[in-house]
C-alpha cells in the first residue's frame, strides 16, 4: 500500500466517524471527545501497519548475504564472449605461424 492510499483511507475513516457523530446527535464536548478517540485509533492502526511492514522487510543486508547473492547471480549468468581482447592487462594472442611440434 502506498503512503497516499493509506492517508486517503485514514481521512475517509475520520470523515465517516464525523458523519456518525453528527447523525447520532452527540454534540459539543462529547462529540469532540469521540472524534479525538477515533483519530487516536486510526493513528494507532496506521502505526501498527507501518511497524508490521518494517518488520517484514527483513533487515540490513550482511556482507555474507551480499556475497552469496553475487555468487548466485554469477552462476546464473550466461558466458559472455570476451568483448575487448586488447584491453589493458590481457595477454596478446599468439600470432599464427608454424605449428609447434608438441601440438601437431
């Protein structure tokens, strides 16, 4: 659920509580007290939803989990051909020429 959606739901609940209070005839101090209670209940419910979402998200990633994820991704990745054989640090391929006696 997005934050905007939760905010709209909270506002709709508050408007519904206000409508119920005006229809029931509770006015003055008693109506204000009921509205404050309804607001507190909605805020507590929103807080519990946020706490549950935060608890479900896991926690901070440990270096071991990161290494495992990288290793698993590497195993799933298909082999890519060498794109730049002349890159720095790579050995040059042997020039074509006479066959070596050991390979013939």
